[in-house]
C-alpha cells in the first residue's frame, strides 16, 4: 500500500553497481522507506556517506581492516558501525521488510541466507547464491515462506511473464544474452584480451566481476543455473539466445506457441524498481524504450566454440550435486587472476573446467547441496585448486 508505515529496508552490497542503483531509487522516495542496514566489503568512506545520507541504523564492512575508517567516518552520527563477515550476517538478520542481496560472489551466500530466514522479501541480484547452493537456497526460501524476487534483468523479465499458476503450460524459457564485448571477436583475439577490454560492456555498466563474466559468457551460464532453480525447468528447456541490443530481456514460450517477453532499455533500475514496488509499480528514471528509434532487433545462437563457458555450465548442471558450487568458486578465482593480469582471458574456462573435474573426482565430490558447511567446504577446496592452477599458468 502507498500509505502506512515506511518499509524497513536493508541493502547488502550497497556500495556496488546494483547497490548504488537501489539507493538512487530509494533516495527519490525517502518517505516510503526506512533503512536498517547497509553493508560493503572495504569501502568505508562510501558506505558511511550512504549511511549518513539515508539515516541507516547500522553500517557494516566485511573487511575487519576497514573498521577504524568506518568508525571514524560515522563519528557523531549515531549510526552503529561493525566489521567482519559475521557482522554482515548479523546485519542481514536484523528485521527488515525488504532486503536487496547485491554482494558479488559466494561471499554473499551466508548473509543472503540470513535475510531469507526472516521470511520476508528478498530481492536477489547475487546470482552466485543460486549457482553455488541452489538446492539449499530454494529449500530455505520455501521453508521460511520468503518472497524471492529476481533482480537479474533476464530472470526479472521471465518472472513478469511466467504463469506461476500453470507452469505445466510452459514449453521453454528463452534467456537472452548481449554476447558481451567479445561477441564478434575471434578466439585468437580473445586470447590476448586485456582486463580493460573485458570490462568495457557495450550495453550495461556493471561491477568488474560480472563484466568479465559477461565477456566470457559465464554470466549467461550462471544465469542458466539461476533460471533452473528459480523457475524449475530442466536445462534442456532453457534456451540461450544472443540478442546484441539487450532490449528483449528474456521470454517464456508456451505450449500454444505464444512467446511472452519483457522489453525495456538496458538499465538495471527497471528490474530493481520492479522488486522495490512489487506487486505495485513505481516510477523509474530510466530512458524510455522507443521501438521506432530502435528500428531493429537481432538474434542468433551462441557460438559454443568461442564461448566454452556455455558447455561447462550445462555439464555442471547435468552432473548436479556440488559441481556448480566448484565451478562457481573456480570462476571467481579465475576472474580475479585475469583481472590481476596473472592469466589470460581464455585461461578462465580452462581453470574452471579443470577445477570442477578435480573437485568432483576428489573426496568432496559426492556430496549433496544440503548444508551450508558442505557448500563452503567445496567452495574453499575449489578456490585452493583454482588458485594453484592459476599460479602454475602465471609461472609458465
Ligand atoms: P559490484 O562489484 O559493483 O558490487 C559488489 C558489492 O558487494 C559491493 O558493495 C562490495 O563492497 C560488496 N562486496 C564485495 N565483496 C564482498 C565480500 N567478500 N563480503 C561482503 N561484501 C562484499 O558488483 P555488482 O555489479 O553490483 O553485482 C552485484 C551482484 O549482482 C553480482 O552477483 C552480480 O552478478 C549481480 N548482478 C549485477 C548486475 C549489474 O548490472 N551490475 C546485473 C545483474 C546481476
Ligand atoms: Mg543478467
């Protein structure tokens, strides 16, 4: 309802790209929201400025080394300061009506699960939660009766046109992909790609990790597993389609031949606004889609030769268990090694695949994704193996 008490709202990862876009929308509607907690990794100054501006109850940095700077920046404000990964989880557990989960990577799993355990509403941007622990995560969502709203633009699009009352009438999902900055590059050119080239996305402005994932198409791969968990369709009924303009954000194909899609300008404030206002709608200050000006929309199948990530993620989902957990962790390590100029761009899928296979063949490979501890153990083992592999490549 538009009237009544303001909604209590928490933003996990408030200093990031999604976090800032969320704050942009919240700032335009201040009377409607009360901010409970804001969290960041280490950028104490930016976090403190956001917390002061929005009058948050508590601000938390995951990195304990940033505690002093946070405390100093919040002096005299009356805003609580805390630090460390456990403090981020505690902040996520503070009663809030709505939580934006926008931490990047598996680091967001424990805090996001703490938000889910409140049984209220979680807007999920942090797709790695569903990749590394999908079964566990969705079980917790059901157990707590939590409303889970997808922020990822593709899943948000599918959510808007998915007939939840008649899922058996859905034939398949169409997950669109921009193709990223290397959409038309040869493998030879990709082998020499620099971090600067990889993070220069043609359509979207995003954090560094997801930008590299977009270039390798691991992002679409992670989204493929995300869609599997959110919408319950098997992998062979989720089609990935390259659509360079990013206007059709994704679509649902029904048994009668109808295909329902959601369209819009490529601006994350649309899906974020959808989640903030759901089930209502709110005004979002985004460029309006003008189809006449757009004039054309293109589509093509992705190229599995140049983008091995798409084969690797399908394999990970088919193997099941902790294969996606290992794959996700290895990808995080490989992306960081690429951004640190330790390994080349095409080494990313190589590190991911080798690591996934090694973890699955090892002592942790046979587990189910049922407990957080098991997931974190596999995540840690995959990180160790992937880091070793990256170091060997860097030395070679
Ligand atoms: P970002 O790098 O811009 O921001 C990440 C946020 O997480 C920052 O606030 C950072 O301080 C915090 N963080 C990083 N490491 C942390 C740690 N170890 N512990 C606690 N906090 C930590 O990333 P982003 O682009 O905003 O993406 C966030 C998530 O949303 C990712 O999972 C990404 O895949 C997803 N997503 C992003 C976009 C986008 O347009 N940016 C679109 C769809 C989905
Ligand atoms: Mg997306």
